[in-house]
C-alpha cells in the first residue's frame, strides 16, 4: 500500500511531539496539545486508562524536576491519514530500552491554522493483525 504524501506541518508536529516530550520540555508540550487533549492507554487486561492533558503534563514535569533521564526518541511513522482539518498518525514508539514498544495513535486537528494533538491512544505493540481485523469466514 502506498502512503499518500504527508503535509509538512503534520510531519513537523509528529517530530516535535516525539522530541519535545522526550526532553520533558513542558512549555513546548503545552504548545503542541489542544486544551481538551485526552490520552488513552490500553492495558494488557483490556482496561483503558484515560489521562487528562494537565495530568499527563504534570507527570512529565515531575519526571523533569526529579532529574529523570530524557526519554528515547525511537519511533517510526507507520501511517498518516488526513481528512480536512483532522488527521491521524500511527507510530511505532519506544520510550526507553526499559519500556516495551507501543503503538501510538495521534489524533490531530487544525485549530486556527495550526496542527495540534487532540488525543493519543497507546496500545501494546506485538502481534499485529496484518490487515486481517475480521475473523476467517466459516462458510463456503
């Protein structure tokens, strides 16, 4: 499958989200996320943890203030889908060698001409479904 060209402003936003957040640059993070941004994390038990923007930023601030090492910027942009002023990016992302890889879905929207992240969903990485999200057919 061929990936359509990614709007440069979206590509720049994805780059900045990875690099600015990994460096615990709180002021930079605040410019990248919409005020209503929500972070969803899917646990291995199927539970979804919903994290508000301010709580997420507070965790990054706390890590920075405690002198935690910066996070890895390891990532691969797997796909970007744009529909007008909304876009979704799927990323492979690993925050450190001590953390498991994860799939990140960035939900972005353009507000007043600027692309921002309105939501993120993080799910466990391994396995994949190889494009077969429906079960095999049982009938002939």
